């Protein structure tokens, strides 16, 4: 639920920020230099938190055609496998995020001059949440009589 | 290359979400071609997503969600029925017209088909259309509607191919008209054979009232395009204005969105953004892999061998994107393939904007291609109809849409005249 | 003997001096190594979309050879690399090259090595940057006042335009063309070559050669990749880099002349800034800003070397 609220806050921040960008250019005649960087930061975090919530809600786009044609028992095995692959992808984001951290740590961003970890961090956090949200689904599949 | 293709096909067939399928295929490519595969995967995903042009994506998604619930679709349908409903087959034509107008404010085809299906299918069935036909009409109308700007796919193409989003937007209007006209003629003939009655002809007063009632939603495209073409804002900035406009109309003017519903609408839009964004980022990794496998260079060499012409290449491109539109929803296909295809198209003298519009139209058809197009699933879900039954009704519409696409391919003028007229090229 | 494949990335199209000299690098390296070195050239950002991604790619092992300009890298990794690009300091590209080829230039270039990129030499660059506008030509500092100008996210450039009373706007490249054409912004600042290759000369009226910046590009190779080469191939790379740098400088001079001719043929009004001094005076707050970023000692050395090189 905290993640949902974070998504909400990020989207609102994005709208307000881009609006301020236009406002500062036209009305103040002195454009806020940070507005596009802040917008991109909000967007990147929205994507990875939103993608994690989409795992929880099961709303990622997928092809049903073939699995809808198999019986109940193999279907369950397939569902377990699919959940494991989603978790594996989350694992790629987490370990890849850790692998790039030493490179990201040495960079600062253009306008805010904050560490690039603020951008790259969204990927491992999103990946970890994808794994976290997959666990109960896996549990239900395995436990189901 | 073979391994990556196999991973892709296997995971896709298993029903793994497409974003993860593309991501794992990309990671397999990185394993083969990069010394630090994990870091390269993450790096490529981030750089693919981190772009100011793509910022308009969540904003147009949010604007679409606000309008879906804001009573806007219903008013536009009423206007469309008043406009053409009295012609033979007019209700079906009205659906096409309504979708054209609705897509003029919504950037998402999924939002289009949901809103238009929910507001028109019951009415068509009451008027004597079979549920199968009703679903086919809504689906083919939505396939056409992807060409009407704003359009998320055009935003992504603009970002991938460094094309002006405003020029792409403007280029979509007339090809959509061509597709809509072809559909309307077909519906007119079909209704004649099926003996479906027309609606009663509205009086001038009723027509004026329908216009007045739809004035606020019609104001939206005026603001978006007026703002962009008038030099007041960029497409990204226009998307913020679209959000604010839709929110104000839904909450204060029509009062159909309650304050307590707003957070859910915003969060759902963030979730859609996440699903689309992850797909785009993951596709970037596959695109990187194909680049280091020298696919662009190979393609260019191949195309110089084929004795052919730009037409062969355009038709092949259209077929490829209809297929990918059906299987993986179009967006990742654009990210993966367009960087390789665009130089070839340019070498054959195809205008990049024309090329892009052909791709958009093809993806639109693919999204509703029976039996697997995701858009068709949504329409069937709303009509509570099995996809198998809808498939038979949909097939002739796919042919009709393809006919429209062929016209758009053969006559680049249709695509290019408006952006040229508005001095955007 | 085994062959070594080098991935060379440029972020510009085939006609740009960066890519033409990259092709030269390929030819020379392959010929002089007797085919033991194979060079794959990836132009137009196919492999890395900008200089930041190029350097990241060197650190990750996905990019082997590139030419990067110090200020772009400096803004992200190492502020000291911003030092040489002092606005309105240089009177011409010979002047810039003289400073870069001196002790200070070498010293700064070597700061790339700990970032994973072994530096070789300064090639040409993007060319001197100037201001394209539809509002008015820039002859004196006050001409910039009130103009809304798109500026890339390089802090020194942003400060320059603020100091002259313009309204500098950050805007992603993909939206700039239309924004200029539709009048969302009055103009932008670019070197001649890029201005022409991206067709800005078709939609703007004035090109003012303000000479406010000339970031020279350093030819670099991924350090682990270079270190792993046998001694004879290292020598081939060293020699080839020198050839590429010379070629880059020649191509850039020629490309600028071509670009200016195309601008004039298109009816653009091109003007030189006659007197740099008022610009230098007005830019003093920016010099202070830069001095704060890179440290007084280094900044003073840049100024001293530049004055000595005149
Ligand atoms: Na649309
Ligand atoms: Na739409």
C-alpha cells in the first residue's frame, strides 16, 4: 500500500513539475533548470514501482492463447514456472542494480548534482518488489490442493 | 541470435508477461555479447526509459483514464449518433465516428476500446446488430483510432527515431479518415444486407444540443493542437494541460469523478505506465543486442540485394508490424526493430513520417487481429462474447482495414499533406 | 594470431567529422595491424546515445573506442574536466588546440584514465558554438537579452545565458526542432556542423558566431581492452589514434566551411562577433562560477596558458 501511495505521489509530482516548467518559461521568463531532471526522475520511479504493482495485480500484458488450452494440472505447473521467471527477472534487476552501483555512484546528475544512484536505484527497488509480490502468488499456487 | 530467439518464443508461449519475456531475452543476449551482462542490462533499460519525450506517456495515459470515467465518451457517442445515425447502418458508422473523436483526446487504444465498447455495444445490440457484429465494429473502429492523435505509439516512435512528435501526430489525421471511410462504406453495405433499420433523423435543434453537450470534450484537441502548433508548448507540455483539463472537467464540470475516486485513477495510470515503461526498457536491451550483432548493417546489405522497391519494403514492414502488434503489442517491436529499419527505409527514399504512420496503422490492425489481438480480448470481455465467435465476424473487417492500409501505403500524399500544409516537415 | 574486435561508437551521422575520422581509424587500424585488429564502427548513437553512455560503455566493456569532450564528462564525473572550456576565452580553434596540446591539456586528459578511458590525443571537436535565433543577431552582449534559448544541460553554458539576460531553457533534443520552428523558443546554441546537419539553418534567420565555447574531443579507448593488447598492437593503436586526431581536425575545419556556405546559400544572416572583450567582461560571473567548480589554482593556470598561447 505504501508503494501505491508512492505511485500516487510520483504522478502528482510529475504533473506539478512539468506544469511549473511551462509556467517558469512563460510567466517568470526564467526557466527552472531542474524541472526536466525532476520530471525524468519521477517518471523512472513511476515505471519501476508501477511495474511492481502490476505484478501484484497481475495486469502485465501476456499471451494467453497457448496456456488457456492446457489442462488444469499442467496449467498449475506452468503458472508456477511463469511466477518463477517473473521473480528471476526481478533478480536480474536487483543484481544488475548492484553491479552497476559502483559506476553509478561516481556520476552526478546535470541540474540537481545528485548521485546517479537516485536514478539507477529505481531498478533494483522495483525488482525487489516484483520478487516480494510474487512470493504470495507462488505460495498460493504451491499450497493449493 | 538463435538462443535469444528461442528464449523469447518459449517464454512468450508459456504466458510469461511480455515485459519479462523481452527482458529475459535481452538478458540472454547480454550474456552472449557483453562482459558484464547484468550491469549492461540494467544500464540499457534505464537509458531507454530516461527520456524527456517519453514523459508525455504517463500523462496521456492519465488524461485518458480521467476521460474514460468522466462522462466524455458517452457525450461523444451521442453526438456521433446525431451526426450519422440516421443513415442506413448509421449506428455502426456512428461508432466509427465516435471513436475518431474520442481517440482525438485519448492517447491509449486500450482506453479507447474500453470506453467505446462499454458505451456503444448494448445500444447496437438493442438496434438489431448481432453481438458478434457489434464487437467487430467497435474493434475495427478502435484499430483505426490508433492513427488519431494523441497516440502513445507515435510518442515512442518519436523518441526511438528522433522524429517530431507533433509532425507524427498531425500526419495521423488523414490516414485515419481514409480507414474510417473504408469502414463506414463496408458497414453501410453490411447493414443493407442484414436489413438493420436506421435511427430517426435528428432535428436541427437536437443536433445543436448534441454539439453543445459535447463542446467541452471537443475543446480538448483544440487546446492540445492549438498549443503545440501555436508554439505555446511542446507535446510533452501539452500532455500536462490535457491532464489538468480532463481532471477539471471530470471533477468540477460534469462531477462524474468523485474526489475519493481520484487517487485510484492516478494509481492505476501509474501501474499502466509501469507495464508499458518496463516493456520499452526491456526492448531496449534486445535492440542493443541486435545492434552489436550487426543486424542494421546486415539488413541494409540485404535490402540492396532485393530488387525491389520501396513498395516491397513498405508491405513487408506492414506485415511484420501487424504480426508483432498481435503477438507482443507493438511498442516493444518498434523499440527493437525501428532503429534497424529506419536507415533502410531512408535509403529507399521512403519519407520517415510516412514510414512511421504505416507502422502505426499496422500495429492498430495487429492489436485487433483475431484470435490473439489484445484489443479484441477487451472488446469481447465487455460484450461477454467468446473470442471464437468474434473471430469469424472480425475477419472481413480485418480485410477491410488492410484495404485502408494499402491505400495509405500507396498514396504517401495522404500522410504528408497535412504536416506539409502546417509547415511541420 | 587471434584478432581483436574494437567497437567504435559515435553519436552523430555519417557525414559528421566524428564519424568520418572514425572510418579513417578503422581503415588505418585494420591495414597497419594486417587484419589482426577489426574495427566495427557504430555511428549515429546506435551503440551509445550520448557521451555519458559512451564512457559508461567503456567502463562496462561494451564500447571500446570513442571521442569524448571533456566538459560533458566533467559535468558528470569530474568537475576539474570543466576547466578548459572557459566561455569567450579563445579567439580561434588554433588557439584552443595550442592550449590542449600543451602540458595542461595533457594533464587534464589523463584524468580520464581512472574513469576507465585511456586518452590518446585531442582531435577536432564539434566546432565553435554559436547562437541561432529568429529574434535578432548577436553583435553585442545586450542582444541576447530577453531571448528564450534552448541550452543543453551543461552548467557553464546555462550560466552564460543567464549572465547575458537570456532565458535559457532545458529541452530534450527531440522536441527542439519543432519548438524553434513554431516559436516556442527563440533559438538555440550550436556549432555550425550540427546546426546544418540537423537542418536548423532552414528554420532560423540569424547565426551569430559568438565563439562562446569550443570543447575539444579526446580520443579514448577502454583501458582494460588496451592493457590486454600485445605490445605490437598497442603500437598500432597509438599510431592510429594520432592519425584519427589529425584527420578529425582537418575534417572539422572543412565541415564548418561547408556548413557556413550552406547557411549563406539558404539566406541565413551569418555574423562574426567583432569584439570579444565586452563579452568577456560580461561573462566574469560565469568565470567566477567556473572557478568555484574547478578550483582557483587550476582555473588561473588555464587563463595563464590561454593568454600565453595567443
Ligand atoms: Na488518440
Ligand atoms: Na487512442
